[in-house]
C-alpha cells in the first residue's frame, strides 16, 4: 500500500512520515520510504546525523537511467526522451517489486534508522529560474507508476507542503493520504483545499491532528475537520528531544496508539488497480495535451497500451519484465 503524508509547511508531516515508517519497520513489514519534499529532511528525521550525507544518489539525478530501465522493450516508448513522468507502463515495460533486485532499488535505496529510504534530491541554485521541483518528483511518479506492491508491503512518501502537492498527478498514486493538520486556522485552510481537490478524483484522505496540547485543541480540530479526523498526536517531548539530538526514552503511549490507528486505516483499504491505472492514463493524456507532445515532438497518447492491466497479474504475463 502506498501512503502519502501531506500538510501545511511546519505541520509535522516529515516527523510523522518518519515515525510511521519506523513503526512499520519495527513491525517487520517490508517498506520503502521516499523523501519527496522540496526540503529534504526525512533522512535526518529517521536518524541520519546532521553532518552526514545520504549514501545513495537522489532519484532526480538519474531520471534518464530510470526511464531506460522502466521502458524495457515497450514498443510504444521510442526513447528515454519520449518518456515523460506520467508515461504509464504497458506490455514490455519493466515492472518493479518492492525492494526487488533491480537497478532502481540497488542504486537508490539506503537504510537509515532501520528504514530503507530513497530521496528525490534537493532543489538547488542551478534549478533557480529554469526548473520547478515537480520536475524532480517525476522520477518518483515513474517509480510508483511501475511498482507492483503486494499485501503487507508499504511505500511511505513525505510529500511537498500545502496544496502544491496537486501540481502533478502524483497525488493519485496513493492508496491512502494522511493530511497532517495542526489546531490552527492556517492549517485547517490547507485541509479544506486538499479535501476539495481530493474529492474531485475520489482520493481517500484522513486527517491526523498534530501538536495537540489539550482539550481545546482537540475540540478545534473536531469542529473544523469533523469525521475526517482519524487520530491525533499530542505534543511530544520524545520528538523534541530527537530534534535536539538527545535520547529521551520512548514515544508517548498515546502517539504510539495513533501510529497503530494509521496502520489499521491503511490495512483496511482495498487495492484498486483498475482505478490506479485509469488515473495514470487520465493524467498522462492531460500532460501530453498540455505540454509533453510539444516538448517531445511525439503524440504521447500513443504510449497508452489499452490491453495492459496493472497489478500482480501483469507480472505473470510473458510480455512483462521485472
């Protein structure tokens, strides 16, 4: 199951992404965490020292190689240049299994704090004025488009802040989206934006309240979020100590129960491969018409394979490659 954490900047979505990923890893579940935020802090939230660097290349630094691997011998994709971030898999494409023995996972995954992690890459000075961060997130979208994740497997993505997460079709790549909301009017306004966009495409969203200090905070969230409030985290001395580089016991029991509730909500979802593929094709055709046809010089609607059916059965077809 694919899980995204979104929310207003500073709401704590990176911290919750890290706590949830470590919670899953502690249960023995196979998972990959991905830092898809413009501020690349997930590795440090998982335990990487501030003076250490992540030991694998970012996905965005090898997008061309990732495209070459994933397109395999799909005859509908004539070159890496003609493959864009929304290009869906078809017959002949290489599909990925979570943590499989393939070029993408071997190259880009490193373990931090017991959690296998991939990073998108930072937005740096060379990008100023010439690129947007969503061009880097294209490698994440390609990865998720070609991934066949099985029961009990998890992908946890720390997404960009605010409603900016809707600037690409990446928001449709998840089985569950957790919207982290603080008990403030600004944070609630981001919730309203996100919920409106998500509802248009039937994207499941659950709210996780964060930094709740008392009954007034909880009542505020219930008033403005209502039944979308799945669970909440109380202000955490454990997290603050971790952020300050100090060891401080264990995560509070209430917050551990919240992580249990998040996992239960994810596990209760039913994988809908048909809808996943329908959204992939829809957003690919949108991007093709809006910019990608002109950028590549090809009619990219021809990349859609009408006979392809995503999911575990695609791995067993003789034309599929993994």
